[in-house]
């Protein structure tokens, strides 16, 4: 009787391991064939070129804003720009205080936030947690259609429908007012809040709310105490991005809010936002190279800085509160 060695792996293994046979001079590393082919290099170069185009476009915009803003601030002091409370560049007595334009922009944005944030979040919760799948397939695309409506249509909607409707409720309300513009801007950014928040809610693992159900929680309790806190980073990011969109809105505020730079918190009065002023100066009535013409670049730079700060805040919120599962 033959005695076999118990340490012999060829006896213990029912299938003998076969080493792959490759042609002479070939390699098992196929990454060179995948990533090093001329076609892949061409695709990689095109994608890199597209990325560089976006970067250089942004740098070009910033360079133009800085160049013209430096010329503006050589004639108007930064202290006057940031401290003066009057904006009258086209009057005989010129003042270049940014506060009336900034206050008008913030007033419209605040009204839009009051409308869009709760409505958008409620819509997202309904789509993610309550709506049947068949209804969701129809309702979400219908909601996102609002994002495709041109803003000039929203502007005329505010001017010809919302303002007359508000005048029946608020006697003496003028044709141009911040309230009408803010309400319609809020309606415009609802799809952004709803879509991004709904994506964040659906990204939460189902085991979290199901665990809450197993402990006896109701659906509302599971949504408000489990799902929404777990998706908080995405929800807050959607809020900040939507508010950035509201700050940069142009046509609605140009048509419905008026063109009166006024330092006020009264939403029933006519105001002017930073974007509306840029439109006013860009119509062609202002000679190029003048201080008034260069002021639009200073306002644009200020608006760019506000939007950039809000985007940085959104990224910081995402990094701080992002949940990883």
C-alpha cells in the first residue's frame, strides 16, 4: 500500500492549478492595450480639452471682471462702494454705494427662499417616500419641466398675472414690486430644490428607515428623524445651490421688480437687483469706457464673489455632514 504525503497539495486539491499559457513576448497586463491605444488617447485628450475649456472660460471671465473693476475703483473708492447707501450713477449727483442693489437682491432671494425651500423639500419627501412608483415616474418629469421654462416667460407671468392677483389682496401695490418677483423666482427654483433633495433622500439606504419601522416608528417619524437627517448634506447643498440661482436671476427681476435702487426691506416697493442693473447698463445707452459703464463690471465682480462664497459653503457643508454607508 502506497503511503502518500499529507502535505502534498497535488493530492489534496481535486483540480490541478493550470498556469496560463501566453504567447512568447506577450504580457498578462492588458492595461496597455486598454489605456494606451490611440483611440483611448484621443478620447482622453478630448475630455481633457473640454475640462480645460471650462477652466479657461472661468478664468477669462474673472480676468475681464478684474480688469474693468480695477479701472472702476481707480475712479471710485472701495470705501464709497461698500459704505455709501445710495446708488445713482446715472444722475447728476453720482453715488456708487452697492447697498441698495445688494438689499434688493437679498430681499428677492429671501422671498424666493420662503416659497421654494419648504415647497421643494415637501415635494422631494413626497416623491421619495410617499408617491407610488407609477405616479413618481409622471410627477417628477412634470415638476422638472418648470426648470425648462424660459425666465422671460416667468417675468411676464409675474408682471401680468401675479402682480394683478396681489393687487386684489394688497391695495395700493405698485406694478413693479419685490414681492411679485420673489414669489415667481421661488416658483422657478422649486424644481431644483425638489429634484436634488429627492435624489439625496433616495440615496439613503433603505435599511435605516426599515429599522425604524421595526422599532415601531410611523412613516412620518422615520422620514423626519431618520431619512431627512441622513440626507441632510444633500438637502442643504440643494438649498444653497437654489439660492445661488435665485441671486443670479435676471429677467424676472428686470421685468417685475422695477429699476429703482432703494435701500428698503418693504417687499411692496419697487427695487433693483444687481443683475437688473447690469441689464440696464448693457442695453447700449451708456458710452463704453465711462465710469457708469465700468460700474457694471464692479457689480458683476461683487455678484461673482457672492455666488462663489455660497458654492464654497455648499461644498463645506457636503464634506462636513456627508454620511457614508
